[in-house]
C-alpha cells in the first residue's frame, strides 16, 4: 500500500479495510507512538536536569554542601 493510499483511506462503515491496510495503519500508529514517547522522555529528562541544577544552585547559594 502506498503512502498516498494510506493517507486517503478513512476508517468508516462504508468500506472494510484490507489486512494490508490495517497492517499499514497499525505500523504508522506504532511509529507515531514511539516518536511521541521519545519526545516525552526527552522533555522529562530536560525538566529533571533543570530541577537538579536549580537545587544545586540554591544549595550553593546558601553555602550548603552538595
């Protein structure tokens, strides 16, 4: 199935998808979910690192040992 066919297909009750269509759709969903998960993990790591840096900065500003 070409990308154009996949993009033009819409799940509805008028037309049953073929096994090939369903597989292509599920692979596209899998790829999208993996990319979304990676972006979320990168954002979470960035926020944790920023929080750790802020804690270290505050401890240093108050003369505390790390």
